[in-house]
C-alpha cells in the first residue's frame, strides 16, 4: 500500500529558483520548450521558453560534440530537459545563461515543416485573423502571452480588493429560463425539451445574493446574441460583476470601483513589471476620477469639438471618444464617470432619479474614450419594481422568481459590470477587442 502525501521535490529548477537563490556556478537541470536556435561559428544558442520566461543556453566545444549536434538539429517547440552550469550574463534574458553539459528531448513536433508563425519574434508579423486561426501557436509568442498574464493580474486585483472589502465570491448559472435584461439578445437552446437561454447577465442572481451575503462578486462569462461585428464587441466576454447592499447612494459604487482600479493598477505595477515591459505599457492613474452628468457630458463634447448631438438618450462611440478626450485634455484623466443616464436607455430595474425620473441613478465608466463599465443603483421596493415593469409593457408574472427577492425584503443596493477584454484592450491601446480575448467568439468565429 502506498500513500500520496503531497508534492515531491523535483530535481529540476525554475528561473525563479536561480534568481532567488543565487545559483551561479551550480550545475542544474531545467525544462522548457525550444523557443529558437541560433547557430554561430563554434557554438550555438538554444533559447528555452517556460512559464518563467526565456533561458539562454550555450553549447560549445566544452559541452561535447553530441550536445552541439543535438542543439543544432532541434526544432522549435521541442520540449527538453537541459543540464548545465549557471553563469552570469548581463546580455541574456534574466541576466544569466546555462552552459550546457547535456540535453534530453522529452517530445518533438511532428514532421519537419517550420512553424507557420514566427513565434520567437518580439511581435508577431501576422494579421489578427491569422493569429486567431493559429491560436495554439500564436499564444506562445512572448508578447501575446504577456497580454493574458496581465489580464490575470486585473482579475487578481479585482478579487483581492473585493475580498478585503468583505465581498463573497459567487457562481451563478449560465443556463437560465429567462433573460435578465428583458430583451431579445440572448442565445436560445433546448434544455430537456424545454426552452432555455444562455445568460446575458448574472444580474438577477447577484441581486438575489445581496439578500444573503450583502456584498457579492463574480468573474464569469457573459453571452450576448447581438449580431454586431465591430472592433469593440464580442458575443462572449468575461464579466467582472459586483453587487453591494446597504448603500446610501449610487456614488458608493463608483467609489468602490475607483478604489478597486487604483489597487489593481498598483498590483500590476508591483508584480507584473515584466509583462508591462514586454508590452511597453504606461499604467494610468485611477486615484481621482472625474464625474459628470450624461447630459452635461454630451453638451461639453458637442461645444468643444463642434459636434451636433444626434441621439439625446445614448452615447455614440464617437461621443464616448470625444468625452474621453475632453477629460484627458481638461483634467489629465484617462477615466471619467458619466452619470444619470436616461431611464429609457436603462433596464427596468434601474433606480430612477427622484429629482427627475427621466434620468436614472446609474453610470458608465469611460476609459480612454470607451465604455468599460455600466452600473448603478437598483430598485429595491417590490411595488415600485412591479409598477415600472408594467409601465414598460412587461408582465410581472413572467418574473415571479425575481420579484420574490423583493417581496420578502431587500436593502438598498446597486452594482456594476466590467468587460475584462475591453478594459484590457484600452489598457494596452489595442484597436480590436479580439486581441485581448484568448479564444474570441463573435458572429463569425466559433473555433478554435
């Protein structure tokens, strides 16, 4: 009888071990994939790639003829275990190189054809369509994978900050019987001979759980069946959602987001410096974000940039860009909260402004001229919610499960949803949100 008692220490090291423990002069073994091979006169460089980055290995006459020949014949993508002596080398990645004494092949690519993408280059010289069609390979490029490592940091900052503020992480269903927004932009599916939908929003469940935990959040997929095909839309994206109870004003939600963004940017600066350097990113400041009413924001942009207001009830993408530009030029801010959106453009559960019910106690957060967040205060009164549903031609009986939340008492509450891919896109200055989706889904793409 044998028992598993935990992880056993391997006889291999990682890049972090070498950097942390000062192993210069030590004989070590290290595993990785062949990133590139450079054959020079009298010696060869073998550059390996693993989760810790790149390791430059050198094979020369002292390594032995068999090692030199093995290195020269290696194909990109080959998984190896390299043995050698660690030596300081300021020109090498991470400031050291491995002087090879042996190399064992763990697996090899099939066939002799070169990789269809030059993944060892600093930036892939390929179209977006090519990168997405060859996603298993394009993600191996250092810049491509840095994008999603940085995205990990955003999610980590979101989670860590909310845990520190006593939020509970929840997981809500993605197969649902109805649509939280009350619209038609949902994917339908057959569910054991019943009609069901893919969740466009965790909204109803978030509100339900405010009645249980007071403060909740979720990181999960959001699915929307709109037939848009723009550089800013996806049919499946990752939502960073939160909902909080016992608020005195919808501005508390904005304050929470501001604090969360400030914390997250600090985390990226501290613990994702390597990815920031690879991507060439200068992080914005989020410690002080201006706030402006919807109607005032439209007026300011229209007057300064001589643009006629065409839609008084919503912001067009060009208007978002101009509002972002205005607050960057006037206040030096990459962010701006636009508040008090018209009621007719917000969901039925949005709380109307008691001072003027044509507007809501809601907001969008624009980041560098694009909306990345929608949030606001929700209606928590049972009678008020039913009346607003009827005013919009909705049948309250169709939402009996949702209304049950309020029938038995709910505190004043509100929340927000952030689009992770769009936030990452704006942070990186990319021109298409598909660049920041690991495996994007849109009207044309369902693979890989």
